[in-house]
C-alpha cells in the first residue's frame, strides 16, 4: 500500500526529535513491502537552522545514511495536495504542520478522498495549551495517533471516541544497537536545552552531580543559551553542540552511562510518555539513569533503568553505575530485552497497519 506522511521535515533532525522515530518507522514499513513517501515543506525551520549552522553537508549525510527513505519537498504556500496524495491508501499528518495544511487535507477527506487520514500528535500542547490545538479541524480525519495514552484520552473526550490510539515512539534498531568504542567519558547527555522547560532539572540532575563527583561528562544538543554553554565549560562539562541522530549510538558507546531528564510538561502533565532518547539509549545497551517520570503505562519492566527522585539520589545512582559491574550488565541486558520485546519501529509499523485495517473493516461494515 502507499503511505504518505506529511512532516515538518524528515531530512533534518536539528531540534526535531520527531525525525528519529519517523525515519525508523519509514524503514520498517518499507521492509514490510509498503511504499512510503515523506512530504516536507521547502525552507522548513529545522532544515534552515541546520544549514545556517552546518551547511548542506548534514543533509547529504542523511541521504547516504537513509537511502531507502523517499522524501518530497513542496512549496508551503501552494502545496499541490492532490498530486502529493495521488494513489495514497493512508495519509498521516504530523501536528508540526501549518493548520492550513492539516485543515485542507481534512476537507479533502470529508469531500470523499479515498485515502484513510490520520493525525499524528507527538507534543504536549494538547494537555498544556489546548487552545492552541483548536486551530486544527480534525472533523474530517479518520483518527488520531497520540504518542501516549494521556494524549489519546484527551482526543477521545473531544469526540474522537475510540478513534484515538496510544502510538508511542520506538527505537530504530537499524540505527540504534550496541557499538564497540573506546571509553571517552563517564556520562553522556544528548538533548536540547528545551525552551527553559527543564533548565532547573538539568542543573539538579546532571550539571551539579557531575561536577560534585568530578565526572567526565559530555553534552550534545542545540539552542543552548550562551550563558548555559559558559557554565557547562566552567563546571568541567564538555559541550559538543549538535549531533546528527544517526551518530548518537557512537556517542552512547563512548560513555559509561546516559541520563534522561524529561521536560517539565512530560514529567508533570504527561505521565507515561518517555522521550525518544529512552528508547534509543536502551536499544544501544547503555545504562540509563532517569530524572523523575512515571511509567504509568508500564512500558518497561523493572530493572531496565534506574530512577532518581532528587539530586542526592542521582549522585548515588551515578556512583552505583560506575562501580557496580553486575548492576551495569543487568541494566544493559534488561533494557535491550525490553526494546526487542515491545519497542522497535517494527512493532509500531505493525500497530499502524492494524489500525488501518481496523478502520477499513469498520467502514466496510457501515457500508454493508
């Protein structure tokens, strides 16, 4: 079948974690025999910032790393949606798109377009800024893919009934798997500063414990304020800037353990939703220590990662991981086993196809 996915961009992962999962999902669907086309607007924000900082080399590197992904750019001001969706069986629209595009596709479906149309929400706005989501008219959509049960339930209460599914992100195991590399540091953090949504948490759970324990620490990411970068270096933490996502497994392999510090909205309002980095780190077999978040959906069995309730407990967990080889081995094995059992992009591809089949079966029954 032909699947068309409208995204902010798949080519650039500069401050665009959505690309991580969607690249892997595209590969998994392609492997299952489906034709997948990612449509992205020309001159999008992520790609523009990437090329300002690093030129076009990272875009060329993406094409070399993911030659099996089909990408079509279009003019955002005048998208030819008829041509872009021609022959599509399933069209999915990510929430990081202009409302005009989302609403136009919904209108096409409402007027009888033959494809199944799904909205894909991977942000916290539905819970934290519901007013901002009213710009999207989803009345013509067949359903919503929400990256956690708490978001799916919001859409159900808004009238999507059972047409909203918890559709978590997952690890692209064609890219994220254990690598062999010489140890360079104790701690690695890969993540963006986060619009001040976790600056205090980064201090409490990473910067201050790392300095106090005199750890060799490396941090990657973008949109770090100059004052934050200066502080990192002053505290002995090496800031390395943007890292292409397909190179993250090597960064994990060079560290003794990784840290997960969720943004405040996810920890407070969106219980049960980890970031993509949790899936990716566990898939790479690196011990992971998490700042507080509640696995309310029981995605991971006990023993996959360590949790720390505050800075003092984080220091304790860091010492444990560095000095207890049995603990390290158990975390690595349990984490990888959890990913292989439930959280690869292959799992999500099969879930998506099941959702598509269920919608078509319902329509067939209603038409009979």
